[in-house]
C-alpha cells in the first residue's frame, strides 16, 4: 500500500476512536509495525495527529465514535475480481420473488451488478446497495433505520424494536472480517449486535468471503460455523480450510475467478 493511502487510513482511524493502536493500524493497512511507527512519527511531526504510547490519537478527539475496520473505499479496491466472481455465485442461489437480506460490505455490494434483471424483495443496511438497486433494477428495496456510519456506508441500530424484526428472509448474504474454526469474526461490537439481529431473520446464512479472510482473525465472534448454510469463496482457499468447513457441515461453493475474467462476464468495479 502506498504511503499516502496508509496515512489516509491512519488519520481516519484516529478520528473514529480515542486511540488507534499500532496492531490495529497494522491490520488495517496490511503493513509492518515498523512501517506504521514511522508513519505515526511522520504524521506527529506534521501535527496531523498525536503520537502516544502504543499508537496514536487525534489532535481533537471525536465526540462520536465510529466503527472499527477499514473504510469501504479502501476495501472495495482489494481482491476485486474474486469478489465479483463470488457475488455472481451468490446471486445464482436466488430466485425471483425471494425475500433476501444483503448485509453491507464490499463483496456483497458486487451482487448488485447481477441483480439488475431480477425481481426480489431486498432488505439491506447499505446505502450503496440500496441506491444502486433503486437506480438499476426493479427489485423492491427496504432500508434499515439507525445511525449512519459514513466510512463503511452502512446504517446500524442498537435497538431491538427497529424495522429489522419485521422482515423475513429466505437467505441472508454477508461478508466477514475473518473466518476460522470458531466461526465468523467481526471487528466491532456494534456490528456484532446489529448483524446478529439480521441473522435471526433469515432461514439460511450465506457468507461471501475471498480466500484471504481465512487467514484473518479478530477478537469478536459473530456466530459459529454451524449457523452457516453456505460459504462462497475463490479457488485460493486452502485444503485445510475446505476440510474445516466440510467437518462443520457447511456447503462450500468455489467461484471460478479465471473463467469469469477471461469471458468478461464479471462487471467492472463500481
């Protein structure tokens, strides 16, 4: 990742929480600790943040704390071809008339390109997904209510009595921060709370993750593997991870990224 982009992510991170630690920034930027410490030192000298023990903080700490994790605009540039192929397989599971939930994320966002000619009932917490489907499809769209998180382009509500409880879905489609033997992992407690409510409203949970997510870890578990009906990933998945899913009884779909790229069926990134 280029230095300018790392600096943008670091500055964004310190604006969203009281202190951004070095390990958190390493994970956000996929950089080494030494690189992050140099970046923090440089930004401290430029008076763009304040260097503190173990991390950095904003010069003017935010009153409203955002979500942990990379911004949408950064994530959407990573593994784009894999995400497109995975999304195509996800939409292939749907039938016209199906009520579905699409959780906000850069992989699930790619589903919108393949939903253009479908007629379904779509509940989402993503402004990007809702806006694209409203403009480019005839699907019925329902948007959740709550607080808007600009960096992730999603709407989350901590309350139990929101519109989420009134929507039934045949399937829920979502991504994840990471995936391992204990299940799906997320980076923020509020995400966990909101996504668990959505999962409760769906018969089947379908997880869309590129193969790099099997190497990611987080301290927060969203749900166990047993709750997942299907995982869609790319051919980069390792045999041991495929065996883990098989043992847990999870259906595995491997998207053919190369075939999609050669035939030109995958759309360009939005």
